[in-house]
DNA sequence: TTTCATTGCGTAATTTGGACACAAAGTTCG
DNA sequence: CGAACTTTGTGTCCAAATTACGCAATGAAA
C-alpha cells in the first residue's frame, strides 16, 4: 500500500472491492481524557476518520487491521466492527468529484471513486503512549483529539463516531475494558477515570474498586506509583488469562 | 422485484450494488418454540436464509426490509443489523457457477454473480401467526424451522444464524423483547416461555414476573385467557410508549 | 512539623435476586 | 357432583449485591 496517491485513485477499480470501505474510530486514553485519532485531509482541510478500502481478496477485518497498523504502527490491536453505514446519500458524489479535481486525477463520470460507497465502522482501543500517529497518502496530519473537542468531520463521520462511542459504552456493560487502553501497570484511580470518561459520569471510588475486584481479572502488584503528592497508590495489571475469559463469557448479563 | 429469475441473474450487474448482499434471520415464536424462516433453493435443494441484493440507490436497511416484506408479507417489522460477514472465501465461486449452469443462465468468468460477495446479517422478530411465508424466485419452499432442527445451510448461513442468536441474547440483556414476537395480548407464562426459549434455560415463574413488572412496560388487562384446564391467567399487553422508551434507554446496564 | 489531597480499608442501610410456600381457579375424572 | 390435578396469583424469607458513607494512613508540599 505504498503506491502514490494517483496510483490508488486510478487503479482502485482493479484493486479494491467495489463500493465499499472501512472506517476506524481509534480510541486512546491520555491525561484522563478519551481521545480519537483523526486525519486532516489534503487540499480540503477537513478532518476525518482513518479509513481505507478492502482489497479484492482481503478479509474485511484484515483491511481494518491494515488501516490501524499503518496509522498507529501497532499490531495486535483490539478491534471490533460495530455498524455498517449504508445510506445511498452518505458518500457525496460532487464532493468526491471536487476532490479528484484538486488531486489532478483524470476522471470521467464513471470513475470508481465517484460511485456510491458503503462503509463498515470499526472501533479500536489502543494504548495512547505506544501509538505513533502517521498520516496516510490522503492526509497531511494525523492527531489525537479530545472527544469533547472533535470538530465537524468529513461526510457522516461524526455520526460514525457517535455510534462507536455508543457501542463502546455497551461493551462496558458486559465485557471488561482497559487492557487495550492503559499501560501494562496502572492504578485503580486511573482505571476508574477511564470508566468514568467512557460513561460520562462519576463513580464512587470505593464501590468501583470493590466491583472491579470481584470480576477477578486484576492482579495487585507489590509496587506503588511514587512521586505523587499524596499517598502512593498500588499498581495493578490485568491477569491475561482471566481477562480473555471475561471477554468471551461476559461479565454478568441481566438474566 | 417481480422479474423472472433470468432477468435478475443477467441484469444484476446493472441493478445492484456490486459484491454485496443482505441476509435475514427471521425469528418467530410458536408453540413455545423459537422458529427461523428458511428457503429451499431451487435445483440444489439446500436450505438457506432469505436474502437479497441492494439496489444501486437503495438504503441497506431498506433492502433488508424489502426482503422481509416479500418473504412474510409483513410491514413494520423489528429489524436490526448485527454483523457483516466479509471473508473472501465465504461465497464459493464454483458453487455459484454450478448454480448458474443449472439455471441455464449464459455466463462467463466475469459474471457479476461469481464475484466475491460480502453479506450484512440482519435479524428480525415477527409475529408467527400473522406472517405468510412465501418463496422467492430462487426457492421452491419457504418454511418455519425449529431452531433446534435447522439443517446444514447454504454457504456460511449456519454461522450467520448462530451469530444472530447471540446478538438476540445480547439484546435481551439490555433491551425488552416480546412486542414483535407475541400477539398483542399475551399471558405472563407465554412471555416467560419466550425468554426461556431464547436464553435456552428455565426461569423461576414468580421471580420472572416480578422482574418483568419492575421494568414497567407491561399493562395487565382485566381479561383472562379462558379455556385452559387450570386457573385462567391474566392477559397483558405492552405499553407502547414505555416499551419504546425502554428500547432506547436500555433496561439496566451494569454501571 | 503541620497541612492537604488522596488512598486503603471498612461498615451500615438499602435494594435486588433466588428459592420456596400456599391458597385460588378451572378443567377433568371418577 | 365432588375430588383430583394442574397452573396461576401473591407473598415471605434469606442471601447477595449495591449504595452511601467514615476514618486512619501516606507522602509531598507548605
């Protein structure tokens, strides 16, 4: 995928599964804030979700993994599809024609990039500090944005982002979250802040700890986080085996 | 969509969004059994999920609605997409070529029907007794099957069915279910049987009633179901307003 | 050394959930 | 026609989970 932009826009017809794309909502967590990785599109200066096309013989999940890897430099990312956005009007013909013009790609009305596109939305959870944001061929910037400060995005990407957050909140209710967003070692307050940020509400410190510990997926280490201007909190890490088990079995369920 | 089969298979290239289909897992409930609506494919005598293609300027959800309407005769069906199946190997080239041959459709290697297909899975909840199963152009039978007795299906349709059931169980944990599967008036034991069937396990009669009533989405009527060989149970119906509200807000959630 | 914010640990009150008892209702059987 | 049988309506008891706090301990900063 290191072809020049023109190659891709010209050869897309032959390379990609037609009328289909993937878009990734990449979540990170830093300084008690939930972040999203966004791209600034060339020429049009609009921010957008990282996305891409699916190669003719490529698994859809692999395509999303490829996008993720190339935007963050990370492998083994937690990734989950959450919704297909398939309204006919979501990809704007005129907008894309304008873009081709600005990119000086020769085209006519039947150009593959101008046809209707559906997009499959994925959300990904990554460890903020180990990711290395990298723009792609269509963008000249790749940066983390605070969830609260995300600007108006290209096409229906704001809607996709909203739906991703909704899916993430739903996951929180029946599966553990954190292994993919936090460093290997973390404190209980850090984990709590993560939950509070995703849920958008405050939780009681003591009850949070108790509930989290009953899930039996955490290991308390003998270390503490030092250098803080108060009592040093213990460090924890996830028990990998039990964490994976909880991911599969679910945490509770209601019935 | 009342063209002859040949028309569709020959004109597909022009009519449909390329390389993309929808498949519907249509659930019904009858005689305390969860049922699925299946089609018997012509010529090959294999059962399959009802599905179809998406018209070039059609919303994906509308395409699924169209499939549902034409298989059951029903409008206003509860319908929800749950997963995109996008492995390259899922649509078998040789299998489809064989099918074209049997249908006596003239084709070469570039025929649209032979390309790779992704499919978006939907599940639907319908009231068994008001649905009228109807085969489509590709099938010579359309019947309800007990979930436990579903045979080996075409392509990856068994996998799609499994995933649909999983999605349905998940929905049960955070949203009410029943309005779409039961008649307007129903008894508490009937509702309970529905839940038990979906979950695949027995529930305590008295605790079930208490929990269900606390959701505050049911209205008890002054009528009873008569003609049964025991005490006549009360009839209930869903309070439409509160039911919709519960659908949107979720029932509990864990956090 | 005192102050201050925060952590670790704990307790009481309340709510929810699971297991079960019993009387009432309606058909069926003797 | 009444006894037997099955199932429903309602309620209780107890354990587990959830919520709302209290308080001493810790470690940097004042």
